[in-house]
C-alpha cells in the first residue's frame, strides 16, 4: 500500500458531506489537503476539524463552474507546495424541480455545469502538474445514477453522472502512459445535505439506512493507497439495505 505522508490532495465540495469526510480522512493519513467549495465558512469548519486532529489543510473557496477557477487554484497549489498528487472531484448538486416537466434551460445549465463541466475543469487543470511529475491520481465521486437509470435523480443529474463515468474512463485510456490513474466511484444513496434537495426529502430513519460520508471516506482512502501499478477503474457501492432492489 502507498503511503500518503507528504502528498498533496485537492478535494472539491469539501465543505460538507462526502467531501468533508474524505478531506478529514486524507489529512489523517498524512496528506496536505486543499479544500475547495463555494462557502468559505463551511470550508473553515472542515479546516478546523482537520487541525484539531493534527492535520494540515488550505482552504480556497471558489465557483468551480467558472472555467478559470480550477486553473487558478492548481497554480497556487503548485506555487505553495510544488506538487499535486491527488484530486478528489466531489463537487456537485441537484435541484428540487428535476423532472422533465419542470426543467428550464437555466436549470439544465446549472446541473450540467455543477456536475459535469466543473469536474472536467478540475481534472484538466489537475493533470498539468501530474504529467510533469509522471504520477497522479484522480478520484471522481459520480453516483449510482451514473450507471443505473432511475427517476429519483432526475434526467439531467443522471446524464451528467453518466458522462463523469465516461470522462474518468477516457482519462485512463489517454493518461496511463503519464503515470496517471483515474477512479470513478458510483455510490447509491448517501446521507448528505444534497438529500434536502429532493422533492420529498428522506426521513431520519431512511438516512440512517443509507451509506454514510465516512463510508465513502474509507473507500477513497483505500483507493488512494493502492500501489502505483494498480488502477481501480470503477467502484459501485451501496448500503447493504439497498432499496433499489426492492420489488
């Protein structure tokens, strides 16, 4: 297993939920973690949690749907740390009015930009220092909706997450010769704040039966510590109590 001590990881959507849990786990394993999200106060809470556990982090807020944001953050990472070893591409979101009958051009653009364009911008920017170093790893948090069609996620979110899976696979096709590996995680329901955006938010009991952010953090840590010769291309994960299999 690879040690993460001294490595630099960039986590997007790090202010809450999966991103916060992953950032905390990677910092605990010895990474310097760079935290990005829209809300500076949420990032500071993640940074505080990391510091309390003896870890090192740098919070840099920004709107990753803007094409220039990712490049600017990566440039600062290179200037400050001289390297970028790992990107956890986790930022994304959904909307309440997600059915076809409720979609508008503006809401379609919002979902495509937040779930797909931002992931592309971050991956593209992160691979510049990785190519120089001839090593690097990308972990993209997609969704169960990136593999299975189900009405709960809405058509735009579903299409965007399918595209993130294709994006990750294409990185492995092109970048393996540069020492870069890409993994896409496809989790079923995870008990995070994004569930509040559902037309009918799940109950506390339903959330307790889902995957938890800590489960995804453990998985990301496992992926990040695999030997350089190993590429986990795709991981599909759900809670044992998987209601999508109910009849």
